[in-house]
C-alpha cells in the first residue's frame, strides 16, 4: 500500500472512532439514570422536613403547613431564600443544599423536601445538581411550574423590566427547565406533585406534572373543590396529602377526601 493510501486509511479510521465516541456520549447523555433502591435513603427513618418557599420568598404561606408537620413530631424548617427570592434560582438551590448538608451533618438520616410553587423547581434543580436522591428521602411539590408557566413567558415578553431573573427562568423552554427535564428527577426518588386545576398562576396548571412522579390534582381527590394557587399550602386536603406523603407509608395518590381534610386540619 502506498504511503498516501496508508495515510488516507488512518484518517478515515480516526474519524470513525471519533464518530463512535460522539454517538456514544450523546446516547449516554440522553439516557435517564436507573433508580437504584439500595442507593436511596431508608424510607423507614424519618429526618427533618425542609420547606422551600415560592417566587418572592415569602415564608408566611408555609408556616401553617410547617406547624402541622411539627404537630406530628417531625422537625420542620421553612427556608429563607437568598435576596428577595426573585433572583437566579441557582442561588436558591444553594440555600437548600446548605440546609440539607447542615441537617445531615447534625446526624439526620435524610431529609424530606416540600417545595411550593417555584420552590418545587428549586427542589428539582437541587436533586439534579447536588445528588439530592442520595440525601432526600422524599420530595413533595405544591403547584410547582416544573414545565414552566406561560404567565412568566408573557411577562418576559411584554414587561421584561417587571420580570426578574427567576421570572424568566420559569418561562417554558428556559435553560433551567430544560435541565430539569433532562435530569428526570421524578424517577430519581419518591416524588409527589400536587396541583390544583384552578391555578391561574401556574398556567397551564398541569405544568406541575412530572414524569416518573406520583401526580395528583387536588380535584382528583376532592372532586368539585376550588383551591387557588396561593391557597395550596393552607388547604386542609393538601396538607393531609403532604402529611401522608412524608409518612413512613408507601407514597400514593391520596385517599378519601374527608379523611385527608381531617388529618390536615388537625
């Protein structure tokens, strides 16, 4: 074989190897990690519950829910988000990660995370970025725009000055929501996503639906009930669903509405 022909064969061989590596990496990146039950925290050992506020960072709406959780004998902490809670969601992820690491360093076997509204997106990004499936026993989200909200998209387009960083990150198609979808966090650990069909903040309401999670609209448990987005953390049936979800029992789609309301009301 002539030197020129040997060079051509060598170049083609290198290109074939490079192409194979690229295809392999793409396939690997697109494949969701398999859920390994042996790598998850024990479902029988209950640790503290960390509650992540929504857009704007107000802790008030979660205080009642935290109180009901504490009444069951669990420690519950409502986090204080960085800044005014409208900045980069990555800063809020760091707040959650610090709280989790602090709890684990103090001896907690794991944590349960409850994320309200944008706080649910923060919880998802934390699971994706900080090995949350090895630290959290369960995640519960309430009215979380896990696929984005068209309200944020409209605000970003028509009034950009009134739509801070977190607002833009909650618009469908944002880099953060694309990251969340790729990570398939709903398959990484037991996750319950609760929302209301009456939601006018997270639009469409079923943007809260998460692949791999247990997805429950309030109206599927309590037909005909009206619950707004802001009322989710204080609604008795929702509270009952949360208490059931963070118990030692198997994660399910809820039970009888009357029973859940009674449990939630205390």
